[in-house]
C-alpha cells in the first residue's frame, strides 16, 4: 500500500465531510 495515497485519501475524505458540514451549518445562519 502506498502511504501517500492513503494520506491523500484521508485528507480528501476530511475535506468532503468539512464541506458538507459547512453547507449544513450555512443553511442555519
């Protein structure tokens, strides 16, 4: 397993979850 691919994949998932969280919180504001 390539460590770089795993790390980049985790960062991508975190960014997606963060974007969804911001979108939902933005609707409340």
